[in-house]
């Protein structure tokens, strides 16, 4: 494949980068203080709607939907979108500005690909317009949810409704004040084939019986206003028409949802790593120890060099996975997707850790984004499947390829 950016991609990279420099970076500290404030933690970021309107005006909106989604797509391939996700990822709340934030991107893809016309009109249209946000409810506290066949939440048909009972946690985005709809994965038929037991269903967040128990903390932070929630579902009733695709199709939907989403996650992580390296270079150039800038010390230069190499390696591997999806589909790209899911979070965690060390005490304080970056990179090694699952599958596939 050709890793050179096309003129279209280069123009969009410039536009997104300029937008970030002009409108987003100047607000970074103010937004952080808003999100960490006791009185404002779960309120929407005040500047967000204005920023979203500016992004729309400049055509920097819903950039993530691949070109095979027709008129819903801005016409980009996964490969063309990937470097844009990297730029957005340098500030963790920035993707929402462009309506490219998780889990909305995955949920919009699900609705665009599998939703009925009624479901799309009710939920996809406002999601794509950015007037509401959404949550994804899959992980459960009682089971190892990296194996989706373990899911215990029940979805039982009762006339023209489904009744849902269960407990979810790490429900991404559920605490956002504009979150109105959730896609929930549960079991409709526990006696079916193990990959045909699960279904996905749309659950409005204000449905009686859906109760948010608490925000989940990640290394002590609640990550407001997006956050992750523990949710109890007790006799939650939704119309039967809220089921996505059909009973027993949940695993199929999940597999289709995860491929592009992992490209997005990994490219955002690479943005985090790249910015951490940039902050590190700035810091070591002005910080002195033992009478000279610490940038003059060999150990610092080695850390900078290793970080640059590792970022570039992960970037090219992720672009290769994106191109494979574009050219051959998610199934053919599964090994590359597993590779980036293994490589990108660990690389980012390592690069951020080096940057923290170079900053000294400042690195773990609120004066840089590095502590938040570290928590993000570490947690992604669990999200969308832990490292061990991806290594198990990649190792199995690799052995098969060389022994059959």
C-alpha cells in the first residue's frame, strides 16, 4: 500500500490540525478544570456546542463513516480517516467536537448498517446531527465480558415488548448529560448455539427500571462529563421493535462494530503518544539538572529516540490495518486488527510513562494531560478485549497459517 497521504487527506489533516490549534488547545485547561470541579463535573462542557457548530461550518463533521455507507458518509476510507483520528486524539475530549467520539461512532455505524428505517429516524438522525449522545452497555461485573458468550443480562420477549434484567458496568458515555439512548447486549435465548444466544437492543436512558448506580473511577478519575457507569436494569421494558437485526444476531453485530472502532481507538492513542513526545521534548529542553539541560543527557535522548521509533511503527501498523479493512473487509483484516490492539495501547503507555518521568513531579499533576493519558492507555489494554484475548487469537491464527 501507499502510505503517502492523498491531497484530499492532506487537506483535511491541515484543516483539522488548524481547527485544533485555533479553537481547542486554548480551552484545554479551562475544560479540564470544569470537568474536575465538584459543582460542574457532570455538566456538559460549556463551549462544546459552539465548537461543534464551527466544525460543522468547516465540513469537519461525521468524518468517521467509511465511504461504503453512501450518502451518510463524507466519502473517506478508513485509511483516509485514520490520520484525522490521530490529530483529534491529542486532546481526549476533542473527538466529540467533530462528532467522532466513542462510543457514538460505533453506535452510529451499528444503526446505519443494521437499524430499521424507524430506528434510524428516531436515533441515528439526532446522533449524526450531534444533538444527543449514546452509550454502549455490554460489560458486566459478574463475568469475564471479554468472552461475549458469558453475558448474563436477559432479554425476554413479552408480547409486543422485551423485558430486560441485569447489571452492567463500564457503560461508556452513560453519564454524559446528553446521553439519550443505549445499545445493550444481552441474551434472548440461553439454550441456542453459544454464538446465537446474544442480541442487541435499543434502550432509551430514561426507561423506567434503568438506574445508574455510580460513576466508575479510572485511577481515581471519573472522566466527566463522559464517564463510565454501573447500571442496574430491573424489569426494563422496551418495544419489540427496538431489537436490532433480530434475535441471536448480537454477536454478529458486535464483530462488525469492533473492527473500525479499534482503528479509531488506536489512532487516537497514537495521537496521545505523539503529543506526549512533543511535551517531553519541550520539557527536557528547558528543565536543567546538574548544571545543564536534561535534553543533553544520553538517557533522555535515548527515551526520545525510542519513543519516536515506537510511535512510527505503531502508526504504520495501524494504517496497514485500516487499508486492509478498506481493501478486503474486517474478516480479512482480523490479524492486523489484533496486532494494533496489542501494540498501540502498550506503546502509548510506555511513551507516556517516559514523558511523565522527564517532567518530574509535574508529569503526575494536573498541569499536563500526561496522567490522564496514562490512565487512558492503560485502560484501553482492557477495553474492547484485554491484551491476552488478542494475543491468544493472533497466536492461534499464526500457528494455523504456518502449519496447514
